[in-house]
């Protein structure tokens, strides 16, 4: 990240890439596992017409526990981790590389470049890992009788819907990740620079990084949330509403607004994201920043 570049300037770019991939993978896995139960509950409300509320959310989790046990809260998390581990690894690594290419890591007064480097990092990661995100969404809204594991999701999609179905909703995902990833990295990096400007004598501690990450997550989630709702509808239409499987992003958005409204439709479940998003992003940044320092100081990179 921005406050680590000079400290590890002696490392080769290959060493920086490898260390970023390792730290990013660990950060993503820990962050997503922390909020997995809330994630599954959120997705189930996103893809249905039912009104969202915390009471209904916890009722869903309670019924899932009663009917399928504790691990039901983590249904789809294995598919999520298969996606998140490479996604987070690529995301953090791509961010560092885009910062290097754009010169953001060498100049403090580059707010526009911070946003662009964050957006490009998100697009790079999302493009590569999108099929895994789609599979995870399918598993989250179905039970074991439909998809028994990640492999069965891909097998069913390829057999019944074709290869192109693996990227259903992908364009919308890329459109949504631009503001999300841009806002998250921009906010986090900017808050760190502001903190350093006012208290340059003291290193940024983990609590501050958690706070900056949580703030970044809150901003990013709020800006990009409608794209997430529409994307989930597109991803799960084939198993939830077969008659809507042929609808595109614009038609799906129009239907949501017409039948459910903007706040209760396009922002359905956003309060859940305001809870889990900041936690996830905060944990992710703290883990990455901590591990990247440890890894780059280790004997492997000396």
C-alpha cells in the first residue's frame, strides 16, 4: 500500500507481485469467511420479492440452522472462497501494479489516479473470476438437492445453459465494480495519506487501518449496491425465476423498480451490507497490510 512502497523499494517487481498475491489471498479468505452467514442471507433477499428486514434475515438464518445445521450458514462459502482467494489476490496485486504504472505510488497528490488504479484493479480481478462468483450465487440460493458442490454447478450450467451462461451478468458486474473498487481503494488510500499528513511521527496502527477500511467499505457498498442486486437477479434467474431467465440487465432493473421500487428493490438488503461490508473490507485491509510487511521482511525476500 502507499505507506509501504518506500520501505520495500529494494524488492524486485516479481517479489512484490508474489508477496501481494499471498497476502491478498489470505486477506480475502479471512474477510469473507468472517461475514459468510450474513452474505448468504443477503443474497437470498436480493433475488426475491420479499421485503428485507433484519428480523426476517435472522429468521432465515435460524430456519437454515434448524433444517440443515450450522454449516448451512456457510453454504456457498466454499465456492465463494474458490472465487475470493484468487480474486482478492489479483485485486490487491493488480492495485499495486496499476499504482506503479500510473505513478500513484510515487506522488501523494494524485486523487484521480488513486480512483483509477482502484477501479482498474477491480475490473482486472472481476473479469478473471466472474464464473466463480456466479456459481457461488447459485449455491447460496438453492439447497443440496439442486447443486451438491461447486463442480455440479458448472456441470449443470454448461449442460443446460451453455458456456455463455457462465458470464451472464458479467458486463453489469464490471460496470458495478468500477465505482466500488475505485471508491474503496481511493477512500482507504486517501484516509491513510490524511492521517500521515497530520501525524507523520507515528505509524498507522491496526485500529486506524480497520477504521479506514470500514469507512472505505461503507462508501463503496453504498455507491455500487444497485448493480449488485441486478447482477444477483441475472445470475440466479434460471433457478429462481425461469420465466425471467432471458431478461437482460436493463429489463431486470426496470422490473425491479416497477414492482419493488428503488429503495426497497435496488437497495434491498443494503443495511445488511452496511453491517458486513465495513467489517469485511476492514478485516481485508488490516490483514493485507499486516501480512505484506511480514512477508516482505521475511528471509524469503531478503
